[in-house]
């Protein structure tokens, strides 16, 4: 006759058993804890013992109806307790069958490499970043002397994620933990400067690194400058500078959309 339903696996569940010999006690100590005598069947010299002649002294000890002699053989079968089961076939264990966490040591490859750094599986990692530190500041009206390279002090901070910009001297200064490559940008808007030469420059540690220049054929020129700098040491600082040669002092417009200085760290 064929099987009704799913055929059994090629291996079978093995029930836990225990064999006691050479005992002269009136009890047997169990290899497995039980909650009642209904959990086991006890044989003495191959004769099944009636549970009324037995008592469960503790979860691991059964007191017998008499005292054993050394030649007696006691066998105990644990009902419903399996000590070996059928091994699942390859590819049959799914995510729904797993519960809890799996130790990294149990994984064939316990780590992956992300951006050159090892990351343990089961842990966490941040991919990409948020381009911090970052800052942006704008300026009020500032008087620029003729033929002078002047550092712009943008005194109004729009944002400054790591408090590295100083709105009293216009310097953005990195710490040991924030060194790296940064993109900087700045704009300078003059109130009027027709027929004059205007500049916007980015300085690193007091030396010019990027400069744009425009000749004003009409009023209100607004040179804009940008560039990437490597701030490699703690204390490196960046400033926005300007220059004009109108022949007299010239004043910046004071419009925030024309006068600004900002930057952010580049994800590498």
C-alpha cells in the first residue's frame, strides 16, 4: 500500500533511552529531566513496571517498588523526547525558519570590505555620508580699500554643522578629526564699480589658492570663486578675500545672495 500524504524521510527520529546495570539502590537517576511518570516507560529485567509501583522523587530520580541487586537491568524509554533527528536537505532552510541572531563565527565569511574597511556581518555600516562638516555664512556691507586684498568677515552664519567657522574673523578652521578634502565657494557683490577690476579669492593658511577676476563694464559686479582644498592638518584655515581698484574705497552691497562664503567636506 502506498503512503497517504507525504512519505517519511529516509531517517527516523531516535527516542531517548537509558540503561542502568550493577545498581543496588531502590531508585534510578535519570539522564533527562521529566515532569511526570507519564513521560517514561520503565522496565526491570525486561518486565514493564506499573507506574503505581513507582514514584517520581525529583525531576531526575524515580523510586522503584523494591531494591535492585547488581544483576538487575533497568531500562527507561523517554516518551516524546528525541535525541537525534533527520538532517534537513540542502536548500530547505528558509528565512522564515530562522529566529534570533546568528553569530558571526557561524558564517563562512564573517566580514565584508566596504570602502577598504572590514565590516562585520550582523553589525552596521554607513554607506556614503552627509558631507559634514559644512557651513555657510553671509555678510553685511563692508568697506574695501582701493588696491587692497581684504579678508571678508561674513558675520551671519546660515549653518555651521561642526562649529568650525568663526564669524568674528571669517576663518573656517579644521580640527584633527575633521581634516580632509573640502569644496569651498564664495561670492562678493560690490555696490558699484563701473570701469574697475574686482576679485574674489579663496586663501588657505594666508596664501591665495583660487582667484576669479572681472572688469566691471557696468555697476554692481559680483565675482564668484570656488575650488577644492586639502586641509590635512589640525589648525588649517580657509578665508574668502576680495580686491578692487576703483581708485577709492568701495563698499560691498550687503545683499546676502551676493555676499557669501561656504564649504563642505567631500566624501572620499
